[in-house]
C-alpha cells in the first residue's frame, strides 16, 4: 500500500537533496563540509538539509555489517504461508527472531518473505525446526539458500 505521506516527501526533494543522499550513499561518513564543497554551496545549507532529511525519515545513517565476515556463512530467503487470520501476529513473532534481518508481507504464493542469517546449515535447520515451525499460524515454508550475492544495494 502506498503511503501518501511518502509521495509528499518524494515531491519535497530537490536536486541538492538528491545529491546529498547520493554522496552519503557512496560514503556515509563523508563530512558535510566536503559535500558542500562538491556541490558548491555552504556547509550550513548542507547541515540544514541533512537535518531535514533525517527528521523526514528520508535519510538514516547506520553501520552496515557483512554477515559472512561475522561468522554467518548461511543466508536464506524463506517464503512462508500462514493461517490468514494470524498473518500479522505471525509476522511480528518471526520479526522478533534474532536470525531474521528482513521481513515483508507480500501478495502471491507466500504471505511473508523473510531473509535470515545463520552460522551454518545446521543453525538454519535449528532455526526452521525449533523456532519458525513452532510459531502458531505458520502453515508451511520454502527456503532458498543464498549461493552467491551478485548485487546488493542499500537504497
């Protein structure tokens, strides 16, 4: 469902806002003064716009980790079918599991798609059998183990 507030925010962004976002996507630690220099505007202008983008929820600066380098060698997407009346409750319970890094409610063959990170295949099996399948309302699932990440973008 499209949130009309999101459309309003998108319409509020001008070219300088977009260039600030692009600069920070390339290097989230880039100094605001450096961005100002690149765009040939004052650092104060960039600071004001940066703060506005943060307050609007358009921009969020976070540390992105590489799960593979942190000992999580098995990643998988899991398509989950639920009992319809329990969809939101099931989604909330799955989202609370530590292995879950992404969860969306979708239309189509599955009700929920989630991405999980696990130490290895044994850990994934434990996650499925001891945690996911124990949630009341989960009917069935299909797992897709990541073999290779070819492209990863943080929009």
